[in-house]
C-alpha cells in the first residue's frame, strides 16, 4: 500500500537540504496544499527564470503528451506567468477542474 503524502501549508515547513538527493526524497513524501501557491502574487516582468538548458526529471505518476496549437500554449504560459505558477501546473488544474465538472454533470459525482 502506498504511503500517504504529507501536505505542507507554509513554505516555512520546507527545510534546507544538504543535497539534491535529500531534497528529492523529501518531496517524494510531501505535497503542497492547494492554497499555498495562492500566497504568491504574479512574478514581476524580468524576474522570470531563463529557460533551462537541462531538464531535471522525476519519475512521473503518469506521463502523456498532448499536441496543441502554439498560440494556445503561448496563451497558457502567459496566464500561468500572471498567476506565478508553471504552465503545466495550470494545465493540470484546468483539466482536473473540467473532469470534475463533467463527472458532476454526468451524475458520476453528486
């Protein structure tokens, strides 16, 4: 049986890590609450990180590829930037919200 992950509600709960391996192990056991990202305002223009040259990957729960128009991706990135979150995170939130609404509409959820 999978161990239940610990939800953090404040960035103060995140410790300093001695190594990336230690940090990865910690994040494998913890999740952030839904409210935590809302504590940040939008990232000021010019303070967004530059594109990564190397992608650090963690084993995904489930990975898929989705093709969409470049314009839609650009709009999603702009909206995510205003919210101060990653565009893939925002896309997951949108999909989860829509699936929930459809499940309610279909009577799967009450």
